[in-house]
């Protein structure tokens, strides 16, 4: 299993509904708010994926589903 961290930046940081919709896609993840010095608003960590390709595929699907709510979303994969 790989450790995937999805980093999310919101288009409208005060839009609570958009945040809930997006974070619901990561219900299996440990979710934390970004710190002041980090370039993202929330990070979602999981070890659910067997390969980095699976994590990238999930990123692609989540980005498509949240394109109106999210300004940017990235994934970092480690072992």
C-alpha cells in the first residue's frame, strides 16, 4: 500500500457546502486543515491505494467531480 496525500485548495474558501461535497469524496481519509505556510487548504491522507496509479486515477476522478468547487487538487504519493 502507498500513502497518498490529496492536497485541496478551494475556489471559495468560505463555501461550506462545496467543502462538504468535496471532503465527502475522501471519507476514507484522515482529513486535516492546511497550516498557514502550506499552499493548500485541506489535506486528505489514506493508505487505501495499492499503487500510485490508483491514487492518480482517484485524483483525476475527484478533480472532474469537483471542478466547480476546487481551485487546485494535487496528490503526493509515498511508500
